[in-house]
C-alpha cells in the first residue's frame, strides 16, 4: 500500500532510502534507478538540526525514526512554526505532504486556529453536506461566524480542494481585517490591478480582500516571465497554505547589520573552508538581496566602521561609503572609532549629506548636526525602534583637535533613555547598533565566554532585544543573561549579522529570535540566488563601477618610487616593517617603537609607488600612542615579540638575542637599545620611552600582545597617524629626488 492505495505495478514510484540499502548492502536487494541525493539530503538535515539549535525531535513509529518530509521543502520554516504551535499536524505516518492539495475541511481548521478563533457548534449549520458529527463541523461554523465562506451556497464540499482565492479571502477574516479590506481605496485597487497580470480573473466576492492582502503583505503572487499572477482559481498546496498562515500570525522581520566594512568593495578575504573569496560589494549585495527576497519585512543597519578604511572610502572623504550605503538601501547607521580618523569635520559633513532615508544615530554624542538619538521604523505594520551609539573610547584614540568639538558620553545611560522613548512611542522590537568591542573566549560557550566592553554594556541595557556591535576582533553571536542577543557582524563585509525576529501579530509581541551570521560569498551558486537579488546586485554594481572609474586616477596616482621594494611577512620581521617603524621614529622621538607585523597586508615591489599601494600596506589607519616602560620589563616585550601571538612585533631601537630551545620566559638572554647605530645594553634600573599603535595598547585579552598594555605606563595619544605619516615620508623623499629604499636590518632579534 502507498498511503491508502494499493501499489500499481505499471506505475513508477519515487523512493528515498539510505545509501547502505541502495547499494545492496546487508543482504538487501534494491533494484532501482536512483539519483545521488545523499549530499542534498545531508545538507537539508544538517540545516534543519542547526535551525533547531542542535536538537532534532523526530516522529517515531514501529522503531522507525522519521525525518519530517518537509525538511528540504522551500516552506519548511513556516510548516515548522505551525507544527510547533500545534496549529497543524502530519498524518499518521508523520508526513505533512507539503506539495499535496488541501481540502476545504482541512483549510477550515487552520484558518480558524491561526488566530486562536473558537470553533462553533450551532444546532443547525450553514451547509447541508456538513453533518454535526464531522470533525470539521466546529471549525467550519466558527469560520462562518466571523464571515468566512459567506459567498458559498448551502453546499460546502468537505473533500473539495480549496482554491487560492478562497484561502486569500478567508485569511482576511481570520486576522480581523474585514473592515479595512472593505474600505480599500480606488487607488489601491488600481495598484493591485497594475501589479498582478490576472487581477481581473478574481471572483467579485474575493477581489477587494485579495487586493488588501497583497497591500499589507499577508498574501502574494506567483512570478512568471517577469510578471506577477494571483492565479485565483488554482488549487492551493499545503506548503503554500502553511506559509500564508505563518506569515499572517507570525511574520518574520529580518534584521541585518554590517560592521567594520571600511568600504572594502573589492573582496580580499578568503573562506578557509573552500578557498573562495568572501565579502566585498558583490557578496554583500547578493546576500542582502537574497534575504530581502525571502523576507519582505526587513531592515539593514551598520554598527560603525563603514566610511573609513580603504582608498575608495577616504580619498572621497567617506562620500563613496555613504553612497554605497544608499545603493544597498541601509535604514540606519552609526559611526565607529576609526571613522573619526577622517576628522570630526568630515563626520559632521557625512552626517548632513547622508540621504534622509538612512538615519544617522548617535544617542551618546553631542555636536554632530544631522544625527539623531534613535529612530522608529514602521516595517510593514511592525514598529522597530533603533538606537545608535558611539564608543566613548573614541576620546582616547582620537586627538581632541580632530574631534572638532564632538563630545562622546558613556553609552548605557544614553541608550537606556532612548529605549524608554521608543517604547513610549510603541516600539515592538528594539535594536541597538553600537561601536562597542567584545569577544568570546576560546573553548567556552557563546554565553559563558562572552567578554569585553560589549558584554558589560549588554548587562547594563534594559528593554533592548538585539545589539549589533563594531570594533570586535572576531564575528560572533552571543546570548546574554539579560535576554539581549549580541551580534558582531565581522570585518570587511565578509559576513552579515542576521537576526530573524518572529513576531506574534495577534499579541503584538516577539515570539522568538533566531540570530546567526550569513557569510557573504561572492561566488554564490546560481540556484542559491533569487532573481530579485541578482537584479539588486546589478544596481549596486553599476554604482560601484561608476565610482571606481571616477576615482581611478586618484587611486593609481604615482607618489614615489623604490629600487629595493619592501618584502612583506605577517608572521616575521621584514623590510616593510622596518620602513613603517623607521619613518615614524623622527616624529615620535622615543627610544623604542613596536609594530605588529599582521597590521600590514601587502608588500611593495620595486618600481613606482601609488596611492593604492600605501592603502594596501595599511588597510586600516591607526594612531601611535606613547608611554613609558621600565628596563626590567623590556625582556617581556622581547619574549612576546616572537611568541607568534598575532604575528611578530616589529621593533625599532631595540635588538635582542633569542634562543628558541629554552623555556618560555627564559629565551631572551641579551637586549640592547640602539641609538645612532650604537648598541647599549638595556639598563633594568632605567625607564625608557616607547610607542605602539593604539590598537596594540587597547587590544582585548587573547587577541594580541597584551603584555604591551600590562608593562606600559603613562600612555597618551601622540596625535600621529600611521598611514598619514607614510604619505608624508614618501612625499618628503620624492620632493628631494630620493627613492624610498630600505637599508639592511639593524633592529629586532637574532638567534645564536
């Protein structure tokens, strides 16, 4: 038997089994043509388990464990919601049969149950073919009581297939929108007829309800040959019904966010799993477009770090970055610490120039004209409140003069005040975007290992549901004890912070939050890309290529030449590291300069030096900070220098002897200060001056050479920027007619 029907020897059936049986193992004889669906099924099951938080509840019957038959169906997410809410169920074999037609009797139950409407059992029902003893009687009569099935005569047709227009009409009565639908304007009706090629084929009793449903996003059409169709008279599939019902009662709001993108429009990052490029405008545009195609209720935010970074961003003073955000359709943004490297006046200018559809948010900042503290967005009837905040540590990274009068206060109090304002305005979902760094300790769970300023901030906030952060050294998703989800979207647009908020439209509250990271692959497979996403990506591409073409001359401008070139090594000392530390020595005036080799990303070949070359050397600018260090602590820096933590520390003014075979802590035997090519043993009783990039001093535990922060005192910003000074140094040599060459190394470590 197949279901309730006997097997027909003349028919061909589709059979799913495991590879063990299919290959004839264990004594089984399985003679059939089969397609290699193992990977497809494995991927579907893995995704299903992942979405379930690592748990899989299976139906069981006679010792068989049955994976839901909709696990790889396009509607699986919506079917799962209804099954978990016990609004629908499978048959006795555990199957939902998503591609089967739905009968009117089956539809009557789900249409009434979706909004918790009560069945009704009058002594005499509306339909002569529905006996009171039938299981669907109460659901059908309950629907009649609220206006459903009103166009029908006295015959219902229990086992007749329900049509699309019948479901589309009845769902309006389910959600209680009868009055709104009947009051739909002539303009909205005209728009409905313009949007759907077959709108005129809707039955007169259904048309205004369907028009209203499409207007508010409860129902939709079928795309074909570039047009949308209602297809009103067609039978509707069970998977389609589940999707419509789930969207009506539990609509999804897709909340997306980026951070530290730094206008890396060219993909330069690689996915270590399969060596394909990720990030860049291409991957970001396709990913955002795909999510929008899947979830019509969505917002796109940036938690800071967009407008400063690459040559494309900075040569135009951040204008390309803000234009890029407009092309991608961002809803709101805030500023990150390194955005301020462009200067406070540039920040003010960008805040004024950013299109009004993108809210610039800074709840804890004063002096940024055009910036708001928060914004309330109406996302297809759901009120989403967004608060933005800037890291107060910006004051320690940026020199006072460069802030141009902008004052940045502590975050928690300012954000909590705005959350209260948003709640008073009816906010139903509250999202915070903030430049507040955090991390997850290796070897610990996301919840137990969540540390750093962002973790402290999350514990101080009240009433927020999601917080996206920038400035973190890693991408992560962390739940907190306070109930807020904290997401670090990552660097360079290589991943997109993503939270699906399942909203209960009846009770006007959040039902669940599913947070994750979506990696933005630039070579998405064709069958993964929605047509709308491809169209959207092409629009963004047109903008990006136009901007790159207009700026190409500035980016490719030759500013100097080098005969020797500079080698690059992010795990060892190099000539490039020497060049970076030596050019700064005159300006900094300190005894020792340390620079992490992993901050550089590319060397320079012999020949011309262009503007682009300098930006590729240091993709992210930084300031030098200066402090003091005891001679007794210098060996600790030397030891850390070659420890392998985030690359070797490139040294200027200091050399030492390092023996790898000795125990850690005893590997440095000699250390010398170098001045004017003379070598002086480090005096453990003296105090020396030292400089390092601010990132190294402010680094989070476990993400760099923390010893620098531990042993350095009296630290202050030098108000000298790494990349800006490289440009000045090259210009100085070029104007003097000299090449930018590097002599033989004289600092760093030697091994006996």
